[in-house]
C-alpha cells in the first residue's frame, strides 16, 4: 500500500510540474526551466533513488508525463518526444558516468539542456539562440541544485 501511495504521489507531482512548466509559472526573463527534465534526472541520479528505479516504473512515469504534457500542451509534441528520448538516454547512460552523483547530475542537466535545444531546433528548423540556451542551462542548474537538496532531505527522512 505504501508503494501505491508513493506512486500516486509521484504521478501527482509530475502533473504539477508539467502544468508549472506549460504555464511558464517559473519563467524568469523569458527563460523557462525544464522542470520535467530536472525531476527525472534527479530521480535517476540521486543516491536515494538511483538503485530503486526499475525500467518498468521509470517508463510508466515517463509515459504519464508525456501523456499529460501532450494532452494539456499538444502543440509541443515534438518537444515532448525529444525530451522523452533524452530522458531515456540518461536512464541507460547513468551507469557509465563517474559515480559521483551530484557532479553527474549537474553534467546531465547542462548537456541535456543543450542537447534538447539542438535536437529540437534541428527537428523544427528553427535557428539556435545560444545565449538563451546557456541561460536556461544555468537556470536548470540552480533549480536542479534545489531539487537535489530536497531529494537528499527526503532520503534522510525516508530512512528514519
């Protein structure tokens, strides 16, 4: 029962993050952080959950976020598919990283943000705005660090 409660809570959190990202609630100066990417990267790389995430659970969560995102903000379908592909790539490459969770997380946030925008602009044929991409990467790093601290606090709380 506790696993079902956690699962529903995580689904609810994903729905909130999708809505916050889609409505640009945390946008600063036109820069919108990629909350879903921060969430999944943290979930995959944090010591609290790194070994506990099974592929089936991960794919259900990713599918749910894709479903909610495409339902509420369907005009971003290419962005959702690109983001899902990058998150799956992080899932399969997490075991080949340095083994230091926080630097790996920061690296994934920067490279993932840049890769997301490069792939998205290539698929849509839009020009790249490197200054905006780097500003979003920095913003993702700031919010990602806060999320990392929350994950560590949750891990300490969950072990007690």
